[in-house]
């Protein structure tokens, strides 16, 4: 088992070694594996945790994770892009080390407003890359707010998800639920492997430390607000998901939709529909489920890099400056 500190954080070198192993297993050949710097940024009325992979003066890419994940789900993606792009990954409200919503508002509208406020701290027109919940928040940010973007990538989510009966929802919960606790970190990892058995255990032991919280009594639990995102959460049906896509045809930025070959959330016709409405294109990543960038990191990074390279060649300046607040 992985030895961690009292807070659950691994030694920096242990994490670098783990990333190196994961990178090689995924087909990457990085000349250097580094860790990002953490920043705390006040975005509107929420303080968000941001991880900055460095690269001042390079085109900016802001990455937004899915429900229940954290900014560190993008580590391999950011490592693969950092030689040419300035990658900034964000813990959404209620996730990772960002603040929870006092009112329980985790609607895509609220998340989109957080993202827009964060972008106001950037002297740039970045590309947004959003997976699932992060992708929906990115769409609302682009539609609802006067922000300058150079492009938008939405990963494995789209308007057809609800119509196909997959039950994806977002929005504020109204009923509390019991968080999940684990007596040991090994039990925590065991449960995570049942959620996504595609992962390799040793690497998961390290990466999960960013999404694990150790309590005073020694037990472990997830960092995200389980009242609203946990498997035991009891959220009532909401039309928030359907409303999320209203105005999609108004987007005027370059757009890419990505789906996993084995996704249960977005089929090929849904990906094609999403791209058509948004006036963009779509690609499918082989051997991947819903968490596309985690299931096939190399193919995902290649697809994103191809899109980014096209925009960097033809698009406006995307350099930035991020201020601590």
C-alpha cells in the first residue's frame, strides 16, 4: 500500500515516479516529468483551487474536470501539452480543494459563472477543455458570459445524453445523503477500482490522494461534496441538463466534441449532433469509456493537440497572466 502523510498527500518524488510510470504505460515519452504549482483564485464568490503547469507566454488551455473528479485528472494531458501550451486545470466548486457551495448550487449555470469569473483573471483568450460536468459548465460559460475564447472542447457529454435515457443530471440537490467512508486507504482504492476497472492499481493509489480526505478518526472519504455528487446522493429529476444546451447554436468559437469508443453517455450520433449544432467537428477515442482522457491518455492528448495546433497557427494571441488573489 502507498504510504501517505497525515493529510493523504504522497511525497513529491513518489508522485513524480508514479506519473512517469503511468506516462510510459500510456505510450508517452516525456523528457521531463514535473508537478504543477497550486494557486488559490477568487472567482466571483467562490475560491477555486487551480493547478498551473507553467509556460508564461504560451497559448493558454483551461481544463475542467467531470463530476466527482479533480483538476489532477488532467495530469498526463497537461504533461503532454506543456511544451507548447500553458495548461491551467481547475477544481470545480464542491470538488478537490475548491470551496463547497453554501447553498448547494452546483448547477451548470453556477459553474459557468465561476469559469467566466476565473477567465477574468487571465489576460488571454484561452481554449476551454471540459469533460462531462466541466464540459457543460464550459458551454454555459461560453453562451451566458461575455468572455473571449479561442476554442472549446467538450468531452463525452451532449444534448442527446438525456434523450437516450442515461440519466445524466446536474443542478442543486434538495435532499441530504450519507457520505461514503472507508476504514483504510486500501478500501478506498478497492472501491475506486470497482467504479473504473480500467485503471492500474499502483498508479491509482497515488492519483487518488488528490481526491481523498482523511478524517480525524483515521477514516477516509472523498473530497467532493457527496451530498450532491456521491453515488448515494438523492437528487430529484431536473431540467437543468436540458437547459444547459439552449443557445448552443449561437457559439462562434472553433468547437471540438470528443467521445470515448465505449462511452455509455454519448453515442456516435449524439457526438455528431453536438458538433453540428455547435458548428464544429467530433472525434472518437478508441479503447476509452466516459473518462476518455484517463482511459486512453495518449490518443486523447493527440486529438486535443491536433485541434490546439490548428488554432494556435490560425487564431489570435492566447498568452496570459494569472494573478493570485
